[in-house]
C-alpha cells in the first residue's frame, strides 16, 4: 500500500506512444480502480489561466500562441520532441504541477486502487508513489501503423516520435507486469483481469454489477459479456442510425462504459459514456419511446452523473438525438443547457466537446463541481 496515500494501492501504468495505455487504464476502471491520465493533466497545466501557462510562454515565447490565446500544443510538441533541452525545460514546468494535481485527486478518491497513467512515469517523481509498475507493449511496427492511421502522421514523423522516447525495453525491464496489447480486445481484457485479481482477489467489484432500482425502472452497468445485448439495443433504439455489432461494442469497452436502463427483464434504454480529463462525455443516449421517457431519462442520467462524480468529474457533456434534446424543460430541471463548445469557458471542456461531437446530435452541458484541479490562478 502507498505510504503517501494510506490505504491506497497505486498502479503506475506506462508504455510508449500508441501502445494502448489508455485502453488498459479503462479496463482497470471497469474493474473498479480510479484512473488518472497524467499526460492529459500536463495539457491542462499549460492551458490559458492555468499555473503553467505563463511560465511556458516566458520559457519558449509567445510564438506558441494561437489566435484564441491558447498555447498551440502541436507546435510546442514539435519543438519539444525535436530538442532534448526544450523537452527538459517543458517537463520542469509541467511535472511539478501534474504531481500536485495527482496528489489532490488521490487524496479525495474513494477507490482503494488508483491507476496513474503516464508515458514518462519512470522519469518523474510519480514513480516513487507507485506500489507496482505495469508496462503496456506492442511491436514498433504496430505503433507506427496506429500513429499513421489514428493521428495522421507520416511514417517518418511516427518513427521520430517513437525513437525520441526512452526505449520500450527500459519500461519493460522496470515493470512488475507487462501487458501485451497486440491482439484483440478480448485477449487484452483477459490479461488485465488476470493481473487485477492478484491486486484485488474479488472477481468483480460491487460497483461493476450493482443495480439501482426506482419505481418500474432499474439501471445496471453493462459488462463485456453484455456486448451482444448492447449492440442490439443501440441499433434498435437509434432506428439504425447508430448501428453497432458485437465487435464494435467490445472495441468501445476500451474507451467507455455503458449504463443500461431496464424494465423487468427487458433493456429499454442505454447511455454510452466515458470520462477523460475529468470530463464525462455521453455520446450514446437512447430510450425506448414506448416507456415513460422522462422518468427513464432522469434515472439513467442520474446514474451516469453518480458514476462520473465518483471519478471526480468537473463537467458532464451530453450529445443527444433531437427527439431527446426537444425535452428542454426536463433537461433544465436536471441542470443541463444546450451550449456551443466554444462557450464552455474551460479549454479542457471545450476540447472534450469538440472531440466527442456526434453528427445530428445536440450538445448539452452541466458543471458538476466548482473545485477544479489545475484551476486558473
């Protein structure tokens, strides 16, 4: 158990770019851990108004600024990843701020197991607080292919980015556990579950399978073994506009969770949501029009918010089909309002809204907490 945070067991999760660290973190969250993405926190640390913003400009210059006053992270990244001295200067600004944020979040986490994901975990002070080190690994050619396919890099850019980082072999040598993420989601899931049981012998934590009952409805959290039912439900309730197959759902479990609204033994609603960078994003939200839509909606969104607050979310973003978005009075009662991404006021919230945008859906927003990590100063 961690000496810094008594009663907590800390998994340090690392691996080089495009190995799938976030997928493994999400799997551990499905099993009941509290996950932090230190790399996302580092982006927050240099946002306009955040503690690292001015020091970054003073160190590297105002040429980094975009027209909206935010630091252009792509421009900064090209500089840092091509110049070791620049990278060291950036890390000197960002790492202490990330450590402070991790400390705040770890202290207020209710979960017993905490996962800290960081690409430079071994090079930072975060390593000292970890009880175990997990390294995620794939062959270099898989990394290159993922960077080309998912981030639009050229092969040269992808290779440069990979080779600039510390050798993957160093991370493997330092690891207590190595997770191979080169196969299917199911293969990786089985490996993560096997290692998780060594950390927590319970096969599944209560929060994964708990059902909340209210009136004629119940809400339960979906699991990978529910993938066929989830695929059929999303396809049916979206009238085919959001088709999913079992394989799509299994792949989605590497990014998000699903809440199922049930009436008796029948699934009548679903919310597909994920938490990244302390923002809850719900991108699938459907309810069978044959049931009491308002009551079901309130219960489903309440459970999504409860789970999001348990993960210390600052804000909730919903992308709703027009049929549900039309229920303006209900959403107002629940504290949501239709917004444009650029009006959300915090860069991390705006980024989340833009990254999660759905075609033919309307954005609704609610702030969940006032005390924010890396808040403006």
